[in-house]
C-alpha cells in the first residue's frame, strides 16, 4: 500500500527508434501538469519518464543508422532528455531499459512469474508487427495488415508464454471493483469488452534477434519488449527490493498516462502480470487521444511530423503547453492547426489573461505608487469576485482528480473573464478621481484574484505564472495551494512591486 499523501505518475517510456515528436511531447506535458498540480497541492510526488530501448524496432532503427544498438540508444535517449528540458518538465527520475537496475528488475520479475507458474515454454506461430511490437491474431488483420495499418510478418519460433487466459475472470472482477481504473469511461468499456471476448496466452519471449534482456536460465530467448517495458514502472522504484522506501511509498502507481494505442498493454497485460507476480495493479490508466496535423494523420512518410523543438521555438513554451492542454478535452483526439494555436495565444492568453494582469498591475503602478494597495471595507461585488477565486482550488482539484486538464483550465479562465468584467464595471480609472479609497479596494481585490489565478496556472504555464507572481510580490514560499482560499495568505498591502511587464505577447502574423 502506497503512502496516503504520495502520488506516483508516469509517462510511457518512449521508443528510441526516432526523435521526439508532438505525441511524446503531449503525453509528457500532461503528466508534468498533473505532477506539478499534485506537488503544489501538498502531495509527495514521484514523476517518472524514460525510454524504451529494446526490441526489434529499435534494433532495426540502429542498423538503419549504421550504429550499434547501444550507441544508437545512448544517442536518441539523450534527445528525450533534451525534450524534458525544452518543455520544462519536472520528472523525478528518467529510466532507460538498458540500465542495469532495470535489467536486474525485469529478470527478477520474470523469475517471480515462473515461480508462480504463470509462464510456460511453447512455440509461437502467428503474426507479428515490428512497428507496433505486437502479436496479432489472424482474425484481427485488416487487408493483410495490423488493425493499426502496420505491416505484419509471419513468425514461428520457440517462445515462453504468459498464461493470460487464466486471468480473464480475475481481470473482470478487478475492473468491476475499480470502475475508474481506466479513464475516459469509453476506454474502460473497451477494455472490459475486450477481456470479456476471451484471452489467449501471450507470447513473452523472442528468439530470432538478440537486442533485449536475456530470459533467466535460457539465454537463447530475450524477454518480449512489452513485458520488459511495462516493468519500468516498478524497476524505477527499486524492484525487486519491495521493502525499500521508494517502493513502499509509491507503489501502486496512482496514474499511468498513455495514448489510446497502448491501452491494451497497460490495462490488460500489465495488471495481469502484476497480480501474477503478487503485486498490486496501478490505480488508474488514463488513455489520451491522438493529434492530427491540419486534419491529416501524422506520419513520417507524409512528412508532416510536428517537431516539439520547432513548436516551442515558433510559438513559445507556455503558449505550446497551454494550447496542447486546453484545445482538446483530455482523452479525445485533437487536430493541430496553426489558426487554432493563434486564436488561443491571442484570445485566451494575450487578451484575457495577459490583459487582465497588465491592466491591474499598471493601474497599481501608476496610481498606488507601485505598492500593493490597502483594501478598506469590501463590498458585495468584491466579495463575489473573491468567492469565485476561492472556489477555484476545489473546482480545479475536482477536475484534476479525473485528469480533466481542459476543465481545470476552463474554470480558471472563467474567473479571468469575470475579473475582466469586474474591472470594466468598477472602472478604477474613474474611481481614481471620484473615490481613491474605493479604487484601492478594487485594485486589491483584483490583485488577490490574480494571485489565485497565477498560483493555479503554475502547473500549465509555469514561466508566465512565475513572472506574474513576481509582479504581485508573492514570495516563492507562498506559491503553493496552501496559500489559497479565505484562510490563505493574501497579497500584502504596502509591498513594493516591480514595474509591470506583459506576460503574454500577441501573435503577429508575418506575411
Ligand atoms: N514504448 C512504448 C510505450 C511503452 S510504456 C511501458 C511506446 N512508445 S512510443 O514512443 O511509440 O509512444 C509513446 C506515446 O506517444 C504513446 O502514448 C502514444 O500514444 C503517443 N503518441 C504517438 N503519436 C501520437 C500522436 N500523433 N498524438 C498523440 N499521442 C501520440 O508506445
């Protein structure tokens, strides 16, 4: 049992056959926002990411690059570390499946499965897709290809099998007892109906290539890349040592975030492997959707792969983070369009959020001698706005509990809209002449509302939020969620504020 305040969130580990693209960036960004939110909310967080380096697909890519697999994976894995830096990700650990700690853990996990009678030696004869690193039954093929469109090849070789067929009833009982094990709900239903349809034993070793972890006691076999890869979630906690602090604190994982294409591996095979090895399954698997590019499927052959480095270079980091996490309800498919990106940048970030901050801070700079004003006698309009700001933490927390990242952002932007309306109605620039005391109260109310907004946008747009909190004079140690709400630590009247600077520039189309 993990510790009650602990929160363990993982990305899939990425295949190093290729450089990082928008799909990788997306999963990682979502996890990062989730991890940052949980940290600010006082949880003890472990955020894991890494690279999946074994298997035929990576071996082939290394060969195509004219390199040894180890040298090749060293190189490409570095690019994924680079992605984490580029995107301001905050992982606590980065695991590579070629590391010794992982190899040792996988072999111990295998032994456990053998001791439990879950693995037997047989012979595999059937279809395999190297691109998907997956076995397919004849009945699943569509026009001679995998249902994903990937080519398949006929494979016949000695193979160890995992007795997946024996797990059907126990998996169904597990899903029934944990109706939110898989989110969104539609994906849960998909998993349940797949398992109801019957399970066949799963081939878990290969003999026709060498780039993998040798099967203990039978080195002609290497462990099937998915059994190898899934195990990263526990080897990164020090498995097989299940008594160590990390493992005791963080297993079972709270959340595996994945793309919908790898749901079956995470929601069917993984819990079955774990239960067979006497370990608890993770608490939740969240499957997000896929991005297309201007309406087209993203693929190397179409040459329309979106490079996260270009994206961030062109639009900016916070802008990219915001767009990806806001534009599409988390869990659904999305289409990447330049126009939609520009609308989010100019409308949401520059006009709504940026403008609110700019208006409030420059009024304070100009009319309150650059110091946080002192409120005097809040009226019901002020209290109503503050009540909305205070309600944001419980609202965003509820959304984040279901990984509804877009809903958390919507809630925050609703309050940004309300605050902008309040500025218009109160017209502090008029009050400056008619009632300066009232003006100061209005500006304080706005600054306090902005503090709530900026604190809560930190997980999504960390850089801009930090700059805004600097401009509001909020010290770094008062930026977590404990500082929010009616019992929090409000902005302090009299605090000298730095000169205001815009936080979100508008996008200018260059002809
Ligand atoms: N190595 C496996 C995962 C093993 S986890 C134990 C793998 N790697 S991957 O590099 O191919 O994909 C990683 C993630 O990127 C997946 O979650 C996948 O869904 C996601 N994406 C790849 N292309 C994508 C889009 N076009 N859009 C959104 N996400 C997509 O699978």
